[in-house]
C-alpha cells in the first residue's frame, strides 16, 4: 500500500539535515508522537502524512501535559547535563543553540527595525538574564499549526527550530499563539494548562521546580516581542497585550 507522504522543502541541505537531526534527537529523548521521517533529500524531507487538525484552545490541557512530560523526559535523559546558554551537542555534529544568544539577536534586529521600543528591549534583556544553573529543557516552537490533533493524541510536526529553553517557555509559546489566533483564553483554562504541564513534568522527575504563573507570563511577554512581526500572518489576528490574562487572574 502506498503511504501518504508530506514533503517539506528546505532552502539548503544544511537546513534539511538540521531539522532531521532535531527529529532524531526528539525521538530518542522524548515520548512525543512525531510523523516518521521516511526520506532525507538534499533540500527536502519526506515525512509520513498525519491526518489531524491544528491544536485549538480546547486541546490546551492535553497538549500541556504532553509537553511537560516531554520536557522532563529530555531533561532526565540528556539536558540535565546542559547549561541554558551553552550549545548542546546533537546527532551528526549539530547542536541545540543556547537560549539567550539567538533571542537577543532577534530582539536587537526588531529594535533596529523599529518594531520594539528601547524600554521593551531593556525589559526583554532582563528577562533573558536567567540563572545559569536553572534546569534546562527544549523549545520546539509550539504554535498551534505545529501540533496536529489525531485520534491517537497530539502529534508534533515541524522540527525546524529547536533550542535550549527554561521549563515553561514552550508552553508559553502555545498559550500566546493560541490567544493571538483565537482571542482571549479564559484565565481558568491557562491555569489548568499550567497545572497539567507541571503534573506532566512531575510525572518524570521531581528535580525541576514548578513553573509559576508569573514565570509563564514573563515567558509569554518575550514570545510577544519576538512574534510581533508575524501579527497579521499565520492566523495571528490579536496582539498579545489585548488578549493576555491579568496576572491576578492566574492563581
Ligand atoms: N507530516 C505532516 N502531515 C500532515 N500535515 C503536516 C505534516 N507536517 C506539517 N503539516 C502541515 O503543514 C503545515 C506547515 O508545515 P510546517 O509547520 O512544517 O511548515 P512551516 O513553514 O513552519 O509552516 P507554519 O508557519 O504554518 O508552521 C503544518 O501547520 C501542518 O498543518
Ligand atoms: Mg510550522
């Protein structure tokens, strides 16, 4: 029987190989459901086609639990040896970039382009100044289009961007991009997602501390600044400041 294939083009062989290395590392170190990688071509990857729909607000608790478990699993199996801001080795000579350097470069570019103010840059740089001993996990761009909901559960696609990140950072990406796509999310739903995430983390290890609501909102603010140029594209219709929950509503 012919399998349905999803082919993804890349701008260079290096970009295709990097995404393949990310896919292999996630398969080795996390229980995340991913499409099988069927073939690697110089500028194209062929994946198993997944029949599913993009994640929605109603999927937040399920996806949050899956992310928490995956983040803890990666921490236990590999990233407990990583340092948040130092590149971490991956298969085939690739590395997972550190957290702060790439983001600082993007923020500087947005600042130069007039997309973020002096004050916003200063606040963001403060948020990037994390404790070097903070437990480290990964970020894989958890926007709703990169999570396909299937009868078997959430399947994650798009391994192009993978970096080191603090716990909770990837969940914040999902919360921000869902709200930017669909409008305000009830605070109780954000709190429930954070609880499900922390429970997912705790199911694998008790080492990394719980992510607090205020830390989640700090991560969300960084995502808002980094994502600002994409407002109006990719389904992002609402600016985060218009749809974010008030800190006092997250208990
Ligand atoms: N293996 C797959 N099977 C079925 N559909 C897929 C698969 N991989 C990706 N898709 C669909 O194609 C869309 C685009 O793929 P992908 O996310 O890899 O590219 P992208 O350039 O990052 O696009 P976007 O910015 O929309 O996320 C995904 O949102 C998803 O709907
Ligand atoms: Mg994508």
